[in-house]
RNA sequence: GCCCGGGUGGUGGAACUGGUAGACACGCAGGACUUAAAAUCCUGUUCGCCGAAAAAGCGAGUACGGGUUCGAUUCCCGUCCCGGGCACCA
């Protein structure tokens, strides 16, 4: 019987489906394990070989935990709202729900091909009204809550209203408007609208004003990456910033808890660092400077600095250009330059400003007065200072800050040195250890000490105060789009009124056109009935549905709650979460915040969603190129080109060619002529009868013709081979280029594995006889290795161990049922189909999916002696087998008596003999 | 510019806590079986030197230059290159 993987795999997939082998119960005496993949956006392009990498890893881990006796939740679903479907709808008139459904169907088929153990009865789709009902419900919870800073928790806003009625807002500073203070009587005197406006500044989900990239010509709002050089990527139309009503999540209130939570979860240090940097907590102070300007309409400039100790080294101020009052600073002489600069900045996207390396800015003509020495400090504006961070203004200290230094140098601003020899005039020195000079009352102090002293003095003078700042901003939570969750909000006389929970879900209405509404509103603004009901016309962003989906899997069909408390208490945190680093600061922060809010409000019992996160690397494409003689249809093999890339002096075009018609580097010229009509009459200049292509590692994408479809590989080699090969490629966390060539080796391995059990003619070879010590040693070494490697996600080395084990058993012609049965269980997580088939072939009952993972017993692998490497001065010179019982003295005797060692000693005694038991021996001479 | 990864044979990678560098594969070369091919199996494969060859031996070698150590792919300092991320964060 030969290894007919096509038949075996289809057959067992059918059986597993029929028997509900992957259905998971919420009611089990077994310990639980929750293994989750970041769910995919079902794009029209389908899966390529990069996508399943993480899914295979989590699938192996899930199956492994199941064999180890866990009740394993391993669900899958779709992040089904998103821009591409809407764009496709605009271009082709197909409703996003229709194209999404079709794409999901295709994804499902591709996923099923690979043989995953997902419990599909728990599938979720964020675009399903039964799902987004609860996304809307959570939004209403956030809308109806505020963050109580006195105990650091989200609480219902009704409690805040009660407090306001009793004592005003003395104990609860407004996050959005810190200077607002009112007492109970004042609160009661406010109109309903005024009260609602104040409450909006406290809500965790709130409505405010925000700037968007508005493109008049396209009549739509654009994402940052759709704007290039101030014009739209599509069409090249002008883009301006426009203020629109926007919803936000007050994630900044959770900044400290998001930082604290990182200490309790198992994320990579790199990931924690990224989140920490994103939140960006800094300790500094705000300082007010008096302003001297021609117009004299601005009397104070408030800056934020982490280094108040350097205040005597301030040589200029920089203000963010977009602050409203900037023109007020301009002197008559500078007004034109300031206006020109503001126009320039307006045309630039945020992204461009960030990437900009060249220094730009303009002097306003106004001065700030140093409060300690009365010096007049010129005030500049420059795009390197952002309005959204701190106060939108900085005090620039060129001797201590690199950017300030370069700015001063570029514009010829004189530099004050306050750190003596620590500053060399060549580059800034950001030290905190220097002793201050030229610094008034701070002179003679180390900078570290002066920070506190400076703040103390500023506070006494009433012109400065300590301030903790966060880099993170509140999360914009609305989009002017169609294909997203509608907000369950009605606008009545300018007040946002939540819909009653009983009216959820607020279903996304049918539209005839996906075109944007008037004035940058979303397509929902085009529906008269919608507008008549005064419903919010924005929709929620892509990350809304993905911020809580891990909870829905636990109880996916619950119509009364987002997830029953019983279910969420049983499954608790996700034990293993696998996904890419691109979500480091988006999805992972948002879902952590939602979890904390739901925890605060008592809906779930844990405040961190993911116990452990593993990041999968990106699989890059290995592109192939052909060389066409410019202006002809003649293609030259790579090796025939000159060093300068020409052929017989003629220019060459380097073109991407579909990797699927290249075998390694050799082009299938037949297939090439059929690939595209324009190549039908292509001519080839070959080397050694072959056409050799060039290659480059690039991102995998359709346009580069370097995508590989898993379906093709599964068809050719089977799912088990594909699964093991993806793992064999290297560590999951690492990025690596895809190379189909190596898959043959893994396929050969599985065929060899099969032949341990089966002979093509004779059939089953397995015998029920006692195993030898040698066989048991091989088995138990493998058990130990597979268990350790799977537990630490080292799947590539686990595959190697299987290969080694099979090579050794083949060598021994071992056919013992007891050995091979255990081996089948070991390989089940990796190659479930072949394992199940052989499990039944050798006469085992039940499914191998539920077999017990073999228990490692050290006694079978114990050794009595070791072949030690013996080194002379660290260089290995011999291998001597010595008993593990031997002591230092005995070892020295044996080693020094060895002829190949003795010759290095030339009769002299060694200085030292280092003997590390079970490791090595080193003779020092 | 800043932050995070990573540089090991022709290729993917292994070496888990400082202890035989290159496991396991791919590719390549040679051979067996076959009319032939596929499949399968066997042998070799870091580089250089020495050798007719084999065996054995010698030297170098984990991006580069230093350091610590009996011993460094692993730890420390400096440099270069590649990949990814970013909101110039005061």
C-alpha cells in the first residue's frame, strides 16, 4: 500500500467533520487551554503561503495540549469589515456583504485544505449583525462610563452625575478641560445641553472635533498613506486638512494601567518596549514664559520640557505651526514669511512631516522672556514640533539636544553653553551628569539635582508645575465610510443620545451608492430615512470588532450577553495568542483597553486579554526576474549578461516573472510563452540549454508575481507535508523568504515514515513484539525532544527530531507496534492525517486525536559512558569515551595516557586539566 | 533621525544555561536498481593545505575589529551591513 495522501486526507477530514471531532464544550472537568490566532481580513486575493504560518503553529500547539489532556478552545473567524470591500463595491457595484461572503467562502476552503482543528461552530464575523450588536453594546458601555481617577477604574457616568449634584467636580477634574471647575449649585444651574457637553469631556467614548485628510476632488476622506506629497495617491488631487466631528476612545486614561499590565503578561521584550514607547510616559514640567510681541495679544507661552534644569541654556523657542494663535505672534516684518510657512505646512501630511529630515522653520518676530535672567528669546515656528504633544511648544536648548542644536546651526542662532567642557561645539550632549555653568541659581549643581530645584523654584514663583505627559493620544474611533458598524447614537438638538439596548443591533442599512455623503460625511448621510431618524452617519473603524472577539468565541451564540460570565470565567485569558508584529501598538493596545474597561464594569473577571503572545515572522517572497533586450521580445539568460547589466551593448529590461513557472532558477520557457499573450512569440537566448532567472527577496504580493498558493502545494504534496514544511522552514518568530524547493525533503520524510509501517506490495509490516532497549531509547529521546520543542514553540527542530527518529528506526528495520503507536501520537499535532490513518491501520481503537501523549521515562535514555571531546588549550584534538562515573583523577589518568593527547604534551606535565562532567575535557599546556 | 530584530556552508537552518560549529533538510557530485525514466537506496559535500586516492593530520572559520575566559556563534565594547516599525515626542 502506498502513501496516498490525497485519499487519506480527504477521508479523515470528512470523518472528523462528521463526528464533530473539533467541537469544544464549555463544560469539562479537564484543565482549559485557549489558543488563538489573530483572525484574518478575508481579502479577495485569498491566502498565500505566508498566512498559515501562525495558524499551523497554533494548530500544532492546540493538538499537543489536547493530547496532554486539556480542553482546548481553538477558534477562527473573520475581521470582515474593512476598506477593500468598500473600494471594490465602489468600483464594481458589488455589495460589500456579497463580496465578503464570497471571500470568506474561499478562505474557508483554503483553510480546510490544510486540516486545522478549528471549532467552526464558534466562528465569528465582525460584520454579522448578531456579532456587531455586541460591539455596539460595548460602545454604549464606554459612552456611558467615565474613568474615575481616584480609584483608577471605569465607572458608570450616572455615578459622576450624582457626585456633581452633591459636590461639583472638585474631586474629578475634567480630562478634556482641566481648568473647568464648578460646584454643585453651578452644575444644577447649567442647561441640559451644557451638562451633556461637560459629561462628554468625561466619557470613555466621546465625540469631539478632529482633523482629517479631505480631498475635494474625490469627495472623500483619505487615510494617511493615501496621501502623497500633499495630493491624493489616486488621481493626484489636492488634499487639505478639514475639521470633522469625530468619535474617540479615551484610551489615555488607561495609560498607566496599560503600562502596569505589561509586567503581568508574557510578551516579548521587543513588543513590550514598542508599547511602552508608544504610550511614552515622561516626567517633566510645564513652564510659562512671558511674551513680548508687536501685537501684544499673546501674553504667555507655555512650554513642556523634561529638562527644566537647562532653562538658562534656552536660546530659542519653537511653536507648532498649526496652533491658532501663531499668526498673532508674527511681527509686521515677519508676517509674510510666517504665512508662507503656514501654507507650506498645511500642504504636508502628518506622515511626511514625520519622515522629513531637512530642517525648516521661520522666526515669528516675537520673543519670550526668560523668567530668571530676563533674556529675550526668539520664538520660531517649525514643523518638527507637533501641536498634539505636550503644550505644542518647546524651549530649545541647543547645547543639550541634538535637534535643537541642528536647528540653531542651520539658522545661525547663537548657542549658550551651560555645561562647560561637556559641550564641544560640534554636537549636542544630552547628559544629566554635568555640573551646570552660566545658570544663575543653578550654577554648580549637577543637572540631575537641578531638575528638581528648578521645578521647585518655578512652582514657588507660580509660573511652572510638574507634569506627567503621555505621548499616546486618544484613539480616533470613527470613519466616514459605509462598511463598518453603525453607531447606536441619535443626535437630538446637538446632543448625542444613546439608543436603548433593546433596539440593538442597529443594522447597517442597504445603500444604492457607496459614494461619500456631503461635506465629508459617510455614505450613510445619503440615506434620507437614516438622516430623518437623526442617526449618526459615521461608522466604527476596523479595530472595533477585533477589540473583543476573543470573548465572543467563548460563548458565540449568546443572545442575551456579549459572553456569559460563566463562559468567560471558565476560559479566562487567552493562553497563547499568535500573530504578526504589525499589530503591536494598534489592535493589541485597543483590545487590552477594552478588556480593562469590561473588567472594571464587572462583565468579565480578568483585565488582560492575552497571557502569552508569540509573534510570527513574515514570509517574504523570493521573486524571479527575466531579462528582455530593450525594444524586442528576446529574453537573455542571466549568466550571459555583462557585468554592467547589458547584453552585447544593448539595454536590458528586468521583468518580474511568475515564480510558479520557474523551477529553482530555471525558467520553464514553454510555460512562459503561455503566461501572457505578449510573450507568445518570445525568443530565448539560453546558457547550457537553460534559461536562468535572477532572484530577489521582496514582500510577497500579487504584483510581484511571487505569491505561492497553499492550495497548489497541498494538492501536490498533501496537507501534512505542507504543515510540516512551513514549520521546518525555521523558527516561527523569524522572517524568511519562501522557497518551494525544500518541500520535497519533508515529503520524502513522510513517505519514509509511511514505509516504516507499510510495504507497497506486502502491506502492513507492523508486528506486536516487545521493543528492544535500543528502540526504546530512540523513542524516549524523541518523546523528550518533541515535548520540549513543542512546549517552547521550536517547531522546526521538532520536525528535525522526527526525521532523525525515522532515520534511526528505518536503519534498525524496527516494526514494533508499541514503538510505532507512540510515535504516531507524537506526530499527530504535526501531521494529523497520516497519523490517524496509520493509527487505524495498525489496529488501534478510537481516534488518535484523543490518544494520550506518551510519557517520557528517563531510564530508557540513561547512558553509562560518554564520548568526550578532549581539547588542548580549547582546540578539540581527540574523542575519548569515559564512564560517567569517573572522577577528576581517573579522567586525567585516562586522558594523559592517550597517545593523540600525549604527543601535544611533549613529555611535560599539563598546567591544568578541566573536566566538566557530561560535557568536555580541556587540557591546558 | 529614533526604536526593535537579525548577520553561521552554494541555500533554509541547528548548536536550549559559555563546553565537539554546521544537526536535520535542500541543492550539487558520484554510484546502485531500471531498456529508460520516476520512485527508492548508498557515498561525498565549510574553506584551504598535504596527498594518486583513502585514512589520518595541519591551518583558518559563525559580518568586521578588539576584550573577558582554560574555552566565545553564545558575554562585554566599538564598527559595518540587511530586515521591520515609527507619531522628529522635547
